[in-house]
């Protein structure tokens, strides 16, 4: 059975992945997508059509904020950073995700 497409895997988890990525360091959109791809050994790929609406949603919640900066390649890019509220949300979302994974694992193991 082939692995689920990246979009299927990410549904409902993209916010968590973005928050976790920004907990490491502020980053621009393309950098966030690249870091997630790298850390997942290229199993997860984030399209712009999913990434930027998620970033806007997280910013509207006050979990991240943004500002224009210059990249290492001397280009202007919007950088995103985790807020204090976002750090608390990251912890809550991580705890929730782990409970969910544990419950699924129980079903798979005992099923």
C-alpha cells in the first residue's frame, strides 16, 4: 500500500508542524516549508496553497507574528516568529497530538 499523499498526512497537523518549526528560530515561509521537508526526510512537502493560509490563521490567533527582513541572499521576505501565546499553544497542541497518537496506537496494537 503506497504512503498517503502529503496533503492527507498534513490535514489537521500543519499548524502544529509550523509552530514546532518556528520554536527553533524565526523563518520565512519558504524556509518553514523547507525545514519541515528536511526534518521529515522529505516525507512531508508543504505547498504554498496550504502554508500561507495556515500562517495567516496562526497570525490571526496571535500564535505567531511577522515582519519584513532581509534574507541571507539579500532579498526581502516576511519572517514569522512564535509569540508567548504561540509557545503555550505549541505545548497544548503537542500534548493533544501525543494523546491522539497513543489512542491510535492502542487500536492498532489491540485491533
